[in-house]
C-alpha cells in the first residue's frame, strides 16, 4: 500500500475499480441515516447547535476504491454523495470490503480493535469523525448498549466457568496484611517528633471520616462534569478565540488568563461533606473533567454509550450530552491541538503515523502537564505575594508587549485563584452558620479562616499549607489537562509547618493528637486528589488501561543542600499510603544510598507489602547521575521529583514534558526485518534498509544498523509531531498560572509553553527494550555467530508466528542467553540499544529550546503495542504483550537475582527519563513478616548498591490475580503496578490482567 | 582429590539457611532414601535426563542417536539400557528437554559463579550452602570450596546426611563452615536400614561428637528431620528423635514437611514413580501432622 496522506482521503491513484455489493450496502445504509435525520424531528434537532448548523462531510471508501461514497451534513439537510469531495472533513478508509462488513456486525470492543489493527484508518478531522459516530449512535445506541451488556456477561461467565468458587483465603490474606504492623528499629535524624516513625499504633479505623471517603471512592461512579467546558466556552464565544471582540488578534496568554479568571470566579465553591480541605475540581462527587481544547471531542461519539461500557464507565446525564453536543464540542471541533496541527501543517506524515496507533503516541495531543509546580512558593508567599513579584517585573523598565501581556496574564490567573479562595471562604462561613453539629461547625469556621488566608497569603500552619496546595492544584487542573501533573516533594515541603505546629504544643497528649491530625489532614488530601478522573474514550481503556491522572508524590531523598530529607512527614505520608492503598496519588520514594537509613527503606518495603503495589522506589544517586549531562544546578538537581509515572523533573523549575511520547521500539525492529514496511499496518513507512530474503545482511552489525535507521526515522517523525503540537499549545493553550509557579518564567516574562522555565526538555518512554534485546540476541547468536539457521529461515518462522517451526521456536526461546539471565552479551546489547536511543533523542532540541531524553518504561503500552505487533525473533508470539518497562522476560532466568543484577548494570546515563523495572514477589505461607520485609529490603538495597535506578514490586500471586479476574467483587481495592503507575486490578482490560498474571513470580 | 559432579547451582534460595543464598548441589549420596526429593543427585555418575513438558516434539534427537535408543513409544523416551551416554542428542536438542545431568566444575568456577550474588548475601545475611547429594562424600573438594568461599568473605553452610568419616570431616570441612544442617531421619536402626539403605549408627554418633565440639566453637549445628508420611512422621519416631536431641543438649531443630514433587524428577531420569501403596505420598504433608510433630519437639524443649 502506498502512503496516502491527502487531506480529503480520496483514492491516491484516481483509478476507479468496479463497485461491489458492499458499496451498495454502505450506500443504502447511509441513505437510511440521511432519511432518518432529514425526516425525524427528534434526530434533526441534533444537526443544529447554538452556533448554527453542523456542516461537514464524511467520506467512506475502501483502499481499492471498491467502495466509495460520502455523507454530507449541510444546512440541516443530510445527503449521500457518489464521490468523496476534495474538501471533505474526514474519510474512513477500510482495508477491504470484508473489513466494512465486519465492522457493521462487530461489537463496540471489536470495532476499537479493528481501528487499532488497521482494518480501517481515518484521514482528516477526528472531531468530525467522532461527531459522525455520535450521529450514528443516536440511531443505534440501544443496540450498542445491548452488545456492551452482552460482552460483559459473556466474559464474566467465561471466567466464572473456569473458577466457579471464589478463593476467599486469597482475598482475605490481602485484606489482613495491614493487621500486623512492624515498629521502627531506628529513628532518622530528620525525624523530630515521631516516637515510632512507622506509626504502627494507628490504623484506618482510627479515622472514621477517611474510612467514609474511601467507601465513596470505591463505590461511586464518576460523572462527566460540564462546569469547566461550559464556563470557558461561554467566555470564548463572547470574547472570541482567534480575535477579540474588536477584531484584533488575541495574545493567547492573555486570552487564556481572562477565560481562566472568569472560570475561577464563577465555578461553584464546593466543600465536600466532612472534609478538612475546601474546594473541588468538578461539581460532582467524583467528576470527569472535560478539556475540549485538548482531546475532549474524542468522547463525542460515545456520549450515549459511555455509562454502559464495561471498562471505566461514567455517568452522564441527558442534559450533559445535549450541552456538550450543542454548546461545547462544535466550538472546539477545529480548535484543539491535534486539529490545529492538521490545519497548520496540512496533515503531516508524522501525525498520520500517530493516528495509526501501532508505532507511537504523542501525549501533547491531550496534555503538556507532566511537571511539578513550585508549591513552596505559593505556600510561603501566597498568590498576592507572587502578584507583587510580577508587578515588580512589570515596572522594571522597558519590556516588550508580549512579555508584558504574559506577565499580566499571570496576574489575572493568580487573581482568579484568589477569587476562588474567597468564594470558598464565604461558602465555609455560610455552611458553618447553618451547621448544627458543633464539631463540624468548628471545623467549617476553621476552614473559613483558612480560606481567608490561603492561597492569597502565606500559610501559617500545616492546615493552611495543605489547603493552599489543594486550591492551587484545583486551579492548575482548571487550566491544564489532568494527565500526569505531579505534586512533588510534599513531605519535605510540609515538614517546616508540621515542626512549627508541634513546637507550639506543650503537652505530650496534645502532640500525640496533633500527629493524628496531621495524618488525617494528609489522608484528606489524598482523597481530594481522587475527586477527578481523566476523560478516556473507550479506545483509551485499551491503550492506557486503568490509569487515573497519575499525580505523583515524591518522598525522601536529600534536601537541596544534600542532607538527609527523610522526616516526620515522610513517615506520615507513608502511613497514609499504607492505610488508604489507593491508586492515585502515585507514591514514589527516593532512597539515597549512604544517606537515607535502612529503617526508612524497610518501611518502604513494608508499605509495599501491605498495599501490594506502592510506593515505587528510586535510587537517588543513579537518577542524579542520569541527569548529569544537563549541568543542572546541584541544589535543583537534588530537588528532583517523579512525574506522572517515574520520570524525574526538577521541582518547580523544569518543564520536562517527561511523557511527551510512548515509543514502540519493536515497530522499528519489525520495519528493519521488512525493509521499512510495518507488517500490521501494511505500510512501507521507513527507509529501505535491506531485505532479509535477498541476504542483504552479511553481518549482524549490518542488521543492527538497519534497526537503528528505522528507529531514527520513527524518532524523528515523532519529534517533528511533538514540536508541531508544542506550537499548538503555544497558540491554543498557554498556561499562565502554571508559568507563575515555575522558576524563571516571571523573570523571563515567558510562558512555560514558550520555554519560560529555567530548565526545558522532552522525555520519551521507549517501550520493548527486553523484547528488542532478546530478538537481536537471537538473530546475532543463531544466525550470525553460531550459524545454526539462516536469517531467511528465522524470518519465515517469525512471519508464520512460529507455527510449524517447533525446533526453531525452541532454540529461540531456550538456547539464547536473554537480557536478565546474567549474560554479559545480552546486557551489552541492551546497553547498545539504550545508548542509541539516548544519543538520537539527545541530538534533537525541542521547540522550547530543551533536549530530548529517553527513558525505558511503558505505562500500559507494552500490552497494546504487543497486541499490535507480530511474532518476534525472541519467540514472542503475534499479539502477545511485551514485558513491562525494561523488565526481563519471565523465562530469562530462574533466579530473580540475575534479573536484578542485569538491570542494575545498565548505565543510567543512557536512561535520563528513568526506567520501570517490575518485580513480582510473593511471600511463602507461614513466613514471619519481618523475614519477608528483610528479603524485600535485601533485593532493593542490593539493587541500589549495584547502581540500579528504579524498582517497583507487586506483592501478589498469579493465583490471587486469577481469582480476582473471576470474582472482582472480592478485590475492589486490589492495587497493582502496571509500568510506572498504579491501578485497581479489577478495572483493567483483560489483556492487561493477563499480562500481570503471566509475569514471572518469585518467592520472597 | 575425588572430583564431584555438580548437579546444579541454584541462586536466590530462601530455604537453605539464613538470608538469600546460593545452593551448590553435589551429585552422589551414600544413602538411598526411598523418598529422596532430589533423585538425580543419588548417583555419582553422569546421567541423561528427559523432560517431556519441555520437549518441542521436533524429533531431531532420533536422527542423531547412533544407538537408536530414543523412541516416543518408550514412556521414558530413552532406552537407558542401550544408551551409551554419548550425549549427541543432548547437543542437538533445541529445547533443552534432553539434558546432561551432572557437570564437572572446578572450585574456581563455582566460586566465580556464586560470587556474583555476594552483594545479596551481604544485605540479607545469606551466603552459600553446599547440598546434594552428599557434599561430605567429596571431603577434599568440599573443603577446598568452603575454604575458598570463606576467603571471599562468604558465609557458608553445609547440609549433610551425617554419614561420613568424622576425622576427615573435622579436618577438611569443619574449619570452613558457619552452619551445619544435619539430617536426623529415623532413630530405629532397622527402619533406617529399610528406608535409607544403611544403618544410622554412625550418623547418630557423628552427630553427638560434632554437636559437642560445635557448641564449644560457637558453630551452629541444626538437626533437621524430613516428615515423610508413615515413615518418619510417626509419633514414635518423632518422640525418639526429640529424646535423642534433648539428650545431646540441642535446643533448636527444623522440620521439613514432605512434598511429592520428586516423582516428576524420577521420571526425568528414567525411574518409575513409586510411592508404594501410601496415598499420603502423593500429597503435600497435612499441616496437622506438622503441628503434632512440632508439639512433640517443643515439649522436649526444642524450638522449631
């Protein structure tokens, strides 16, 4: 198939082949659709919005042209056309007639997989595609709901057939882990007040308020909230987006700031019943935030079915559907990142690749939010103090118009934040006045006082500091998509407030009570962070299954001046992490060998054991070594925090968009095996690098170079798209509030989207390191070194998914030393690939003037990219998942220690966007808790001593996971680590669940 | 120096002594316990193994076997009466289903392999365990190995059945071990002959002597009793063992619950699984039996 990126999606050759029966079928169906909308008033009303008629055309054709037709919506009339017009908004192109017929009879999930597996592709504006799907679902949603229900019952029935009886002993074991709690055997120098830093004497039952919040979290279905999209869309309609009411071009920063201020002034100031923290991200108990300026319109086609899907369903009211369809989405159909790029750059190839799902995904189409704001600044100076600082810049002499506008925009945003705080204060006061319960009345009065102080003015105590942080957090999420925006070093930043509060207390009792209060406050904060969810179209449930918004918290490590940063608040956060055992915030812990204590590391292991999946642990020294090349100031470097999943950001000073992309490295390998053609997409995409069948590869290095060339091609395409999307952010959604909280933006008078931050970079997640390494090892050893088989034979077996090649399959999987087996050669191979990725990304500069970096972790994409790839030389079969992050293959070695040693040997300097190394350990029955924790400690400590960078453990057996798959009702809070983030196992798609079950399992 | 064959070096073992350990399995044992859970370690010589579930079914081996000793009709795959152990089949087997059991390794080779995990021994209080088979059948070699391990700063432990020449043990092995795991299986001599193939007289005498001198040298010697259904786990036997240990002044011992996994290993080396007529031998040990045995030991002042 030739490359076709023409905007209208017409057949590239122009040659028309004969039309088929399928063609007639499609036309008949489209005529039915047209007639329904033309003649049924109940449907016709959907053609109109508050801005006028929805005018657009959708083309439908097959690659060969055997089907070609278009449906046109114009001025409230729907018509079917013979040919696809050149200015058609979007075209659906099917691989074949069979694919068309298959789609018509497919279940919703099957339809998603048809799209991902290239049975069809789309060319053109995706908002209109989703709008078209919405129109179709108006006709078919009842049938779709039935199909969805059918899918759900069928899969659960099949599971329960294999495991009819729940194994309650397994679920009970998990639940009872927190009943035994160890005590600390040493006290860290930074711990001033906790007698037992492990806080073993308290548990969730001491905090009825939190228990209630937790119950809501696990039982309440999230609901799509229209507050943000409605308010901002209203503002833009009135004041203009491209130009202002006077017809002058807007300076984007200023436009965003005005809209933001309007939003913050007018959104409801809500205080959750019984909460100690004021403010919410949405008007719902648990709300789904809609960002129509980023990926919001992707849900358009699913508005009617989203409550009924099996994965991650949301409530959505009929009013919400109508409002989003008629008032919000039409306004944004072209005004979003992706469509801006399509229009500005004429549907570039780099975008077309992204939209085929199998190779890479560029996150900027949804968000540029992976960073850590400067919370200490808002806590210590308040928004009013920051406004003062900005005003000083404004009067500091002659500054450009853009700089002035940028600074004024920051002020407007901070004023919006203050306005929201004031509204919360009034609300708290009003609720206090009406409250009859004296305890709650006092709490509300206290809250009113807090909100009168923060975020406008400096926080004076822990309660105010936490509230200041939360209200700011709400503001940041009103401005920026809730994807990976992260919290930073909260233990370190809150410790001064805790210490000051404790110092003011005289009696032991008062101090004991205050420690409990601090725990409760932090627990309230965690629960606040769960009040919103990202908007995920159903397809995304298979792409990023079970992910929430990944708000990373980072604990421990060293202070900016290099001292031990572990403190009372570190242990308070760990206690809360242990008690709640929830997926978000995503807790990360820094361990600095030689400075942080063993008692601290043991506590991390104990919390990991009790929660089964968190925290993720990082070697401070290795992470800092990985960042050495950037010459960051030492005090900023020591202030790094994990972002989103695992990636390092220098807190409050750095826009590192550390998850700018998910890159499937295996795609490059498949393309190298096929001279640039990607097999699943059947697309000759990359450069000619040689044909295996023609014996073009005489030496292994020739093939390795072919892989590198394909990989470089993909890297360059993805970077081009990222830079285009970066410019889309500059135009569509600069973020002045965030900019006011990132170091140097004020001094430079520059928004973060323009490189205002002190440090800039963009970080990739390269996926499939173990799979590519092992595949290259098989090629090197069997084909070139030992000459046991010809490359052509191996390629044939791979193409045939090893069917009828049992001996070759056995050799590939059993006779070649793999990464993680303790083989020097395999480690060198992995290192060689990592270095190539690092050097190639690192040779590029992003649109903000920062470097590209490479990391080796995968979120959940090792599963979907596995599904979208064929068999590999390593013996991975077609459609099977890759290993998570850079974790070795389960059969690399019988000893976990070989895995640990090999991963630790990789040079952190090639992995400056961090890694995710997953280990599944399971305690043997009857072992003492201390013994189990000692072993976990020993694995992590040794791994770090050997230079390993990051490690995350799932402490759960495959047997338990299987039971949870069949009997989800017993495991609603079973937490698992995918690759970098946490999720509830029972909310995952079945492919992800199976991948977790198949991971290697080691006794501990 | 009698050179042993090494069956396997297992890393990350959590059940063969304190901390995280590597276990070096020697091939060859003077006992012939009917329940032996490591049957491939009984014979001293090299053997050929076949693991059906690993086999790719490619039949490459049949083409290369000069004796035509391999057949799918044979439940053990290989006719070991005609097999000359030329291992041509093993060398060509792509899956590793056919394997050479037992390989010759020098002390230096073993040390260089296990020392890779030394960082884990250090953080966990672990080390290297010699097991088998019976390492004390190769006194000089085991001694050299232990000495080399100690020189590398590695904690050492030996698991023994107790049937050895005590003087040689004291000279070669004893100076280089930190912990001795010593099996006491049956007290009744006839039963020991019946189930383990030899008398236990020497084993018990060796234990008494070794226990006395270990106590003086602060070397930990820990007796272990495998609980084999109907053979060693009877109240009479357990009581007798507890009395014996008590008389030696022992205060700590281990009980090893029976598991039936060894039968599959028997198939691998061409031996029919034979558990007699005892259905308990096909199952994991009943936890209540373990608790009863523990109670008996504890009543005698021995902690488990």
